[in-house]
């Protein structure tokens, strides 16, 4: 599932709304170990574009 969501997020990264929607789906579907890997991957690949979205959703996961 992790690789699936990486592919989807890459494909929708052109659109802020779609990216956030798919990130929410991923976080609901993945287990903690996969979420940690997704978090690292997202910040590496999209941190320069969607830092606010990533911080918002990954901070909620930690809470």
C-alpha cells in the first residue's frame, strides 16, 4: 500500500487540493511503520512545495 500511495501522491502533486485529499486517505489506510516511511518520503519530495500541508497532517498523526 505504501508504494501505491507514493505513486498517487506523485501523480497528483500538481494540485494542492488533490495532494492533501490523497495524503489524508493514505494516513487513514497505512499502519504506523508505513506512515513513518511515508512522512520521510513526503518531506524529501514535497517539503519545498507543501510544507504546511505536511506539517498539518503529520502533526495530527503524532497527537
